[in-house]
């Protein structure tokens, strides 16, 4: 059995297979699995990159599986073999594709070249370095810093709220000679409200909390073009933007088209009710990369986890010559944090929480799903410091040299297995 992708979906399938005595090989383009929902904390210097990553080989070995480092290049269903970008070939009896997704730019001119995505560890580090360099320049030069977040989903809301708090507290402590009002955080959403999937009262709470933190919220605002210094709206208005972060949707990598599998909206792989790829008996697709048009699931961590477990269970059934069962998503709810002691929680049973209790729930859930005891302890300490003690100095590390401008890889070459998806990619809800 071969699993391609060490995100939520891929990792959750391993134990189901190995417990049944099946041999499993995990393949990923990275040596580590990334906990995507906390990447924005890495980007804003609240967490270290190591806090949100865990060795993929170590996880696989814990369950008796084997790890192979490489990026999926081609699939040959007839011979039941895959080829990795590094030339390694692997045979399989059953294949699970859990490769994740990357940013979807919706054809907006300049978006891919002039924005920062937030889907990989590398994305988060690059954004963090540019943010810290921009803050540092405020103490050396005149002028303001304008940061634009495109996308009003959970990732956009969380990032915008954290950036606003970062500029209002840590910036003042680190650079007391800099007026925090010189940092402007803007959140642009083309829909009429933020957090569309949430209850109306929770959406309004999030909007009010962002407004209190000084975030400039622009709703019903489509973007026409993005340059290295501006965001140009469909209305023709030009907005200054030194840093633009893209959090406005996801799509499959261009590399997926080379796998020869049926694709739907956003390039996602089409699957049937049991999560087998349409037209394939031995290939499953799970997580953000998969979509069943007849029964779509949200691109969150919970669906990914449940899909991975279901695919593993169906392979065990097929090995025992038992018919597969359809996948049914058990909705456990959603949550998003806005900032210090401020979050929204919407459970499937109808319970809704806001404020400190919601924020503590958000923190507990993220700590629960993090891989590794060291990561949990480190994250708990760092986030506790960020939201309890920050503003007293020492909350940010600034580099000496400004980083290089945004550099995008050639189309199709950006590895997408560094997932989990969110959202905004998979999120732990």
C-alpha cells in the first residue's frame, strides 16, 4: 500500500492499514509533516517553524510503515506503479493520494507573482522575514507599512487579527520610537461578509473584533490586479500594499494534471462515494485534493482525517473481498481565532461560543492535534507567552538584512504535499 502525502488525510490512513497487517509506504515531498492551521503563527513570529512540523519518517515508523522522500510525478494504473520526481519507482496494490492543495489565484493578474501564500512551512518563514524586515525599516525610514490580506475566510481573519495585535503591542515594545499607527492592516473579501460558513452572529462578532483591533475591512470588494506595491480593485481604485498575503482559496497543483486522473473544479481529483477515484478500482484520493461532486465536504482537517481513516478501512475490506462502504462526513463544527482572548466556535450540535472560552477551546483543540509531545509543550509555552505576556518586550526577533523580494517557483514545481488544508487549506475543526 502506498500513501502519497503526509498531511492529515495521509497520516490518518496509516494505522488502519498497518493494524490489518498490510505493508505501507508513505511518500512525501518533504521530510516532515506540517500542521498548516498554525502556519500564520509562524509567519507572525509567535511560533518557531519546528513547533508545527513533525518528522514524517518518525510517524511512519511508529506504526511499522516505511517512508520514502519524493514528489509524485506519474501514475501508471495498468502496471500499478508510480514514479517520483527523483526517479524512484514504487509498485502498489492500492494507492491513496493525499497530496493536498496550493493557492488558487482565480486568474487575477499579478496575484501569483506578487503575493505571499501561506500553505507551507517555507511560505510562513518567507512571510515572517518580510514582515519583520518591514517593521524594522519603520525605525530607519519615514513612511508607513501597508499589509493587505486577501480573503475573509478563517485563515485571512486569523492572520489579519494577529497582524493588527502584532503592530499594536510587540512593535511598540521592540521599537518604542515607532508609532504603531504607521502599520496599516487591510482585509479584503469579495463576498458580503467574513467567515461565510459561520452563523451570522459569529460573523458579526469577528467583524467587530477585527475593527476594534484597527483592521480596515473591505467587503464586496473584488480585486482586479496585484502589483508589488499596490492592490488594484475592480472598481479601479488603487490601494498601497507593501505586503499582500493571499488567503482567498485553494486549488490542486498543476502537477496533478500529469497523473492522468479525472479532475473537477479547482483541479481536484473526482472520487466516488467510497473515495475511490472515478474509473479506478485501486486508487483512492482523500483530503483537500479529492472531491465528490455529489457529496462535497468542507476543506478542513476533520473531513481530511475522516477521509483518510475511511480509505484505509475500505482497502482492508477489499483485501478481505468485502464490498466497500460509502463515506459519510461527521460534522464536528468549526472555529477561528481573531486574536488574544477572542475566537468563534460553532459546533454541529448548535452550540456557539465567542470570547475567552472560545479562544481556550481553540487553543486546546490545536494542541490536541499537534504531533509530538515536544511540539505541544513548545507551542503551549509560546502561545501562552504571546497572548498573556506579550507587549512587555522580547516578543519578536528581527533580522539584520531585509530578505529578497518575493520569488515564485515555476508553475507546477511547488510541492503541495506539505499540507495539512486550509483554509484556506485543511484546518483542525
